[in-house]
């Protein structure tokens, strides 16, 4: 049966990498009976590889309110794209991690619309969802907000956030169950975002995703583009967080500071490898989701094993007053100083080259000499005067020609009028019938000839 695979994330589970992989291997997927259609229309600030975004839209009017009419038009365009893809292959893949978050809002109705469409066009829906341990997801999500300088959480302290992360959907069980009530539990494909649980012969996110949609990772597939999303933790995250309190939300300054924070993370000293939650805090955080995670393991993985691995990686819990903070702050501003010094040197070199070019131009003008320059200018002036004189002559000749033509035309009109007057006279009536090839006809042709010339002119 025709199948629509809808990959919904969750966030921070390599969704971008999966999308790039599907785009880069579109031809291979097509040969195997799968389509990953690319949108032929675009949403603002949304990459086209996120080909499932049309399901929830999110366009706004100039006044900031939701543009539901335009969203509906985009939805119809997207579904037309899906229907066209099914004409070529038995399987179609859509992907967008925003579908996970949108499923917790009023936009949830897109699942009902999609189900109705599947019944009308004869295909089944399979939902692919990747789950990451809740405490790691919360930590990674906040780190991303701080690193990018996004939204209201860009300057939020970690210890405040993790105690009450209300913004995130962390109750995976109830969230998935809502979707399952529409598409059916048997159509939910749950995958765990942990390397040792990735399936497929490559044990990577790529082989695991292919396995989820019923394909095997073979040598035909290529990893052309990989997402490079360097994370920041501990001191580099705190430096960036504090900088966010003074940086604009948009602009190149925000991007530059992000790169400096990433460089600090990459250059940190050995031993500067803190964790954000202790094992006790992690267990406390995860306790709220233990029962729901067990239900997911049992219902969708047919397993009594824990949904996620236990414990935290070795290391000391990060605190602001740590022995590496001062050197990381110095390193951060040192990197800024070095870049500014380099930019100043480049500007100085540019100014020096401009000064040298200016001096060279002066020397060249001095070598040529004033008299030679004056002579060249005089020659050019003579050429311009000659061209102007030639233009005057051409215009004069044109006027003379026009006057001559007008004179001939006036003469022709006068002659033509005399002929008409004669022919309208009683004597002219008796003569008119006898004149067929007479001078009248010749003169008339001449008049018509001049009239033609006048039209051409």
C-alpha cells in the first residue's frame, strides 16, 4: 500500500542531518520507490529541505496576526506536491521537527486533515519520531537558544530553567498518544536517539532512519553534506548568555559572538569538561517522566527495558566559580582582540596601497607634462568641434530637403485642384469621357507619386 512517512523530530535529534541526507540521495531513494519531494514554494526563514513544514505553516500578516488564509493555500500546494509524488513512487517522506511542537497547539488539527486526505487518495500514514532523554534534550535545547541568541530564553540561567522547563514538551508518552489517537498506535514508529541503539548496518542516524522507513543502508547512499552544529557548554555557554543581555537580537554582532563562544569551547583546557546536572539532579529530573517512558517502551518497542540509558557522563557539575572561568573569559576577549587587530592591519594595508596608488598617479601626470596634456586636450576638442559641425551640416541638408519636398507638394495640390475644377465644369463633363490615357491621368499619377513620397518622408 502507498505510504506517507511523516518524520516529526523531535528537536535536537539530528533532524537537519536526516533532511540533508534525503535531499542528497534523492535519486537513490527514487530508484528504491521513495520520494523526498522538495517544496516549489518557500516559507520565510524555513529551508526547503523541511518539506513537511507546509502541514502546519505559520505565516503572519503585517500586523503580526496569523495569516490562516495563506497557510491554507500553502497546505493545498503541499498536498498537491504529495499527490504528484505518489504518481511516481509508492512511498513519500515528509520531514519537519516543528510538527512535534505544533502537535501540542491548536495546529494539531493538521493530523485530522492529513488522515482525511489519506482516505480520499488511498495511502497510509506512518509517523517517525526520535526521542532523546528528557534531561539531555532540555540541556541541549537551552544551550542552542543561548548559542544562537534566540527568543526569550537566550539569557536564561540553566539552574533556573531546568527546574521548570514548561516551554518544552517533555511528557513524550501523552504527546505521542494524542497523535496515535488519530493515526493509530500501529502507525507510530519510535526511535531512540542514542548511538548504541541506532539500527542498520552502519549504526548511524542515517542507517537508523532508513531502517525506520523500510530501507537498508547500502553503498549507494552518500553522505555529502553533514550538519556542523558545534555545541557550547559550561563557561562558553555562560559567557555567551551574559553577552546576550547586551547584544541585539539580529545583526552580525550576534553571529560573531557565537563564533567566539564556539572557539572558546574548542580551545578549553584539559579538565575543563563539566556536566550541567549531577546524577542526583538528573534522576530527580527524569523521575517525572519514568512511567511515561516505560509505557512508550512497552507499547511501541515491545520492551521491558528502560527507554533510555541510565546515569550521566563522568565529570564535575559546572559552577560559575570554577578555576577555568577566568582563563576562558580572557581567551574569549583575546580572540576578539586578535580579530580586531587583524582587521586594523588589513585596513592599514589598504590605506597604504591607496596612498601608493595616489602617488603613482601624481608621478605619471608629472611625467606626461602639462604641455602634452594640453595638446591631447586640444586635439580632443578639435575632434568634438568637427563632429558638431558635421552634425549642423547634416541638419541643414535635412531642412533643405524637407523644404523642397513641401514646395513640390504644394504645386501638386494646386494642379490637382485646377483639374478637379475643370472636370466639374459643364465643358469638362463632355471632355472627361474622352480622356482615358490623357495628360490628366499622367498628372494624376504624378500627384499620387508625390503624395507617396510625402508619406515616406
